[in-house]
C-alpha cells in the first residue's frame, strides 16, 4: 500500500505556471506507473500525464507541449510542471500510483486558473 500527498496547487492567472508535486509514502522504485489526473468541475476524472518506471511519458493531447511530468525515485516524488495555463486547466489534480493490479490515489489538490 502507498499513501500519496499532493502539493503546489493554488490560484494562478492565465498564461502562468505552476508546479505540482506528489510524495509517496514508500519507495517509488517499485511503482510501475505514476500519474496525474484532473477533474474539472462537473466532469469526470481524466488522465493528464503518466510516467512509467523506465521514464516513458504519456500526455493528454490538451496538455502536450505545456506540461511536463517527471519522477524522482530517490525522493519518491512525481512532479507536474505546468506552463501556459488556461482556465480550462482548472480542476482538482490527483496523483496516482499503479502497483501491479492496484491503483492508489492522493486526496487531490485544487488548481484554479483565472482569466
């Protein structure tokens, strides 16, 4: 089992940047995939980006070229650097970790982008 804690959210103006960080309670070396999801108000939770143990990344089309996901297995963290934010990026961002057949979730952190 693993607990995930997100940090770094908040309010930012359109065009601005934010960096989200997620810290895992156990070594991330054994975590197959670490990911960030986003849930906009009134919408389902969607994948923003993920990164596997080998460092391969995957992004939602809407964030390609603006967001960068990275992981540091020595610090047990996964970060999401976000640039050129738009109001459509507003939502609760959740960190996720997949270990085998199991997925674990953080409680989420709010990102609000004002126009």
